C-alpha cells in the first residue's frame, strides 16, 4: 500500500507518477471488463442469455469425445418456431423477443442450461448426451414438435399457440464430429419443414421407426377415448384339487387397424407408460376387475379373486392409492381385488412402494409379488411388503423337469415362500410333468396353458361353480 498520513508528503513528480499509475490501472480494469464482455458475447446470446452457436458446437465436440471413449451415442435436436414470422409481423420485434425469451426460459426449466443453445434467430438446439435408446428422444418431443410449446405463450395479453419443426441427428451414425452432426441436424430440420412433419431424423430408418411410434401413440389415445381395451382372464388353481382359486386379469387391445386380432400388452404397455396414458387405463383395469367380480357374485357363481398387474410407473404415481380407493368405494363389500407388483417396480423406490402398498392393503386388497426371482430385490424388503403370495416367474418353470439347477432354484423359492407364510404360485405351467414336480415341491397354486389360456369373462364363467 502506498500512502502517508502527513500533509504534502509527496512532491509533484511523485503525484504525477501516482496519477499515471492510477490511470493505467483504471485502463487495464476497463480493458479486462471489455474483454470479458467480448468473451461473453462470443459464447452467449445477449437476448436470451443462452449459449450461442459457437458454444453449442464446442460443447457438442466435448460430448462427442466422451461418447467416443465410452462407445456411446448422443443426439442433437435443432428446432425453430413455425409461426415466428407471423409473430414478428403482427406483434413487432418486441413481441418476437418476448417469445424467444419465453422459449429460452422453458428450455432452462425443463432441460437445464448445460445442453441448450440459441444457434440462430428463432432456432434452438437441444443436446441429449449418453443416449441409451432412440425412443429416449421422445422425452423431449411431442405432437407439436417439442413439448415445451405444448402450453401457449402469452404476449401483450394474447395467447399464442406455437408449434415447431425439429431435426435430429445421432452420433455416430449421422457424423463423427461436431460440425457434421450440427449440419445433419439442420438438414433434417429442412426435411421436416418440407414434409410438414413435426420432426425428422437424418436417418431414413429412424424416421420410419419414429413415425410408427407417433402413429401408435395417436391410436392409443383414441383407444382410451373409445374404450377399445378389454379384459381377458386366466385361471389360477390349487395344485391339490385343481379348483379355481383366483384369476389374473390381462389387458388386451382391440385395435381397429388390426381387425380380428387382440393386441397383447407387451406391444402397447410401454407406450402407455411413456405417454402417461397408463394411469387412465390402469384405473379402468382396476375398476373393470372389481365390476366383473361383482357380476359373477350377482350371477350366483363362486367368484374367484381377480388380480390386476400394476406397473412401476403406476406404483410411482401418487394417485394410485386414490384411484384404488375410488373404485372400491362403489363396491364396499368383498371387492375381490388383488394387485400384482414386480420386484423391479418395488425396488425403484422401496420406501414409497412399501407405504403405498400398505395403504392399499388396508383397504382390503391383497398384494402379490409377481415374477419373483427376476428382479434385484434384497430379501430384507420382503418382510416390509404387505404381500400374501409370491409368483415364481415362468422362466424358472420352463425346463425345470430336465434341468436339476432349475429344479433346485424353484425348490428354494417354494421353501422361502412357505417359510414366510406366503402362498406360492408357479406361472407358465404347460405340462403335467411340471405340475407333478411342483406338487412334490409343495407349491400351492399353478397358472398357465395347462390349466387354461386367457379367456373372456363369459367363457371363464362356465368354469366357475354355482353357489
């Protein structure tokens, strides 16, 4: 520190020197601030605060290097606003600026700042690093091009419902460097705008796959609205007397595009889960099962309990308990409902799953652990779950009569279940040899083609005893 408490301590030459030093320091600070500002403008967009094209390309290059080392993939989405010229012409540049800033804010909120950029006027990019599957791109896309435009943007009191066109390129199939990937994504965007499609991939094969996916989702939305789903029922019997003690409700889809064919759940359940339609369909399935049980009782039949499968997405839904309670409120006595959950569904969030299943169990619903042996659960969690039965997955039953290792595994599972005071059910039983071996192992119930294939409710009614 240079200074003095004495008056007139510095002479004129020294004061001139201090003034020069001060001016030089101020100049350098001003120059540093300007350089910092220039550097910022070199990599960030002034209007939106988002990274610009240069930054996006550098970031893309870095992620390509990471993907190359790991042998992974990534995707780059480039989109622009379809009606932006109209916005500018009717609301002026100020209105256009508001739209761009709102899009930027939504990008930050929904995706985060790290992987987004404004690369040109109304053109933005979204980087999806560490791409596991092409369908994961759907999480950023929707019927309007990008999901962030699903809600209107308000400008000067006017609601603007905007759409976008999106081009997508995938590393390494569409290019191996940042410049090429960005160029191919923009080429795909041009294709989308020419074809009037909401989005296009650079790869023709990926376009075909995504078009099939879009078509499937649209048909499923229609299926929910038009109630195209039906329930089939597969019996479960006691091994000792082959008496029907329960049924599993299995969802089928009467797709008008495939007349005469009932579409099995593995072809549409994943799409229902990804679109969020699973909640509505799942609620209907639970209600249909309870209504069917009541109908059998009303008809004077010995109605077995009906088990409905609950997916991991449903189990994680905060509304599952409410949906079950609403259905049961219409049938307060003997609803005859069981829910089947898989190990993997429970393990996704053990604490929440245990709390939800206990609350549902308190409503009078029995819980079964489905596909036992295929998940990664800790046996300690079995003590926390309010389950009354466990189902051995069909993969262990298949070949068990000729494979000693499978026989030993099934025997261990049955013993574990009985020690835990659970009813043990074997799935996928197709032969009498399997049934006899399971009986020797003291399995309680079996389910599979040996007993009966999934069938409509009226067909199953013929197999039920009259009270």
